[in-house]
């Protein structure tokens, strides 16, 4: 192996290390801000994310991974702000896609690449919705759902049995201080999952990953969709099923 080839491989290796550290610190800080496990717990979580990022970067042949370094903007951001985290994450993801748009199409549009981008979108929006989630009991239908689902009761017609069962399971999670908060969390998960299928559908229709990212970003940051993603309601679950049906078509 000649010296130039060896130098190139070493450069790629260190680029992957830097990308794994950037992604690990970014993900570790976000999860630590949500769970608040203390300094030692935050360190362990960050190390786990670094190892996960290292595994992913080692398994798949990613090109031009320097946009991952943009994640450090939030890793060292002085104040905890989940909206800034989501903005930085989305900027890094969009920059990565645009940067690699000139690469060979078979590398940009591989199935593994699409899956990674889809889950990255879901994760970033879940972080955004979780960070802006309503913290307690809400008025009107949201309050009714928070009460009914925790008791496995029957809401106003048509009763919403599937939503009631799913929300009841979420209300039992060891997260947050109140069952009402945990019922709200179901909307964050279903909304983020819906955006994954929106991305996959538009990517399939447009033939470009960038088109799917823009579509998911436009819907995910829309005022009404974002508001529903942070409160107890049936609409977020309906949006998920609608997105799945469109993707199936």
C-alpha cells in the first residue's frame, strides 16, 4: 500500500472519529437534558451515543461527513434549548444531503441511506416535540383524553378505543412527573413517526432525498401540526395512519 493511499485511509478514519464524537455529544446532551440523569449519567449516555455513531459510520459507506461537525454548535451551546438543538440537527442533516447531492446517485439514494435519513428526521422532530411538550393537565378535549385514557374509560363518541389503549400504556411509562404529561408524549411519538412516512412518500414520488426532507420539515414545523404534536389528542395518531396509507399507495 503506497503512502498516499495510507494517508487517505487515515484521513477518512479520523473524519469518522470526529463525526462520531460530534453526533455522540449532540445526542448525549439532548437525552441528558430530557432525562436529567446527573453528570455521571450524562457522560455515560454521551459515550453510548458515540459508540452507536461509530458503529453506524463504520457499517455504512457515508460520503462527505463533515456536516456532522455542525452538531457541535449545540453540543457546546451555553444554554439548554431544545428548539436550538432541533434547528442545528436539521441544518446538519440538510447540509449533508445538499453536500452529497453531487455524488453518484446510486450512493445518495441507497436504501440504507434513506433509512438512516428517515430515522434521523424522526429523532430530530421527536426531540423538538418532547422539548416543547405540554407539561400538565390541559383544557377541553385534551383534558378529557388525559383523564379517560389513564382510567381506560370511554371518551366522547366514537370513543377512540385504540387511542385510549395506546395512551394508557404511555401513561404508565416511568417518564415525567404526571400521567397527563405522559399521555401528551404519545402525540410527540406519533407525530414524529408520521413525518418519517411523509419523508419516505415524498422521496418515493420525487425521486430525491432532499425533496422528502423539505416536505417533512415543512409539515413538522407547521404551527398546527406542531401544536398537536405536544398535546393529548387523536389527530396525531390519525396523521400517522394517514401517512402510512399514503406511503403504502
